[in-house]
C-alpha cells in the first residue's frame, strides 16, 4: 500500500505542474487557508512539519474535511 500510494501521489503531482504555477493562492482557497491556518505562512509551516514527519518522499496533502467543513493537512 505504501509504494502504491507513492506512485499515485507522483501521478497527481506530475499532472498538476503548470508553467505559470507558483506563488500564493488567491480567492476562495486563500481565504480558506487563512481561516484554517491563520495565514499562508502558517499553512506552509504546518504543511512542512507534516511532510517531513512522513516516511519516504514525505508526501503531505492539503484536503477539505467535508464533515468538519475545513481544510486540513
């Protein structure tokens, strides 16, 4: 399961690359990040902490919790 998960995450990663990507999010996503983490920097700090604590490549995901109605890492 661990290796298959890594393959699946890599597939999503490569499909999401964009020549104009990067920078801070805008609009609804930016507001949701601010609500959940206090700021974009707060999000980056938590996201990095989660990713570096995981075995292997350190995959972490920003997801929307439909029950809690909030973003989570």
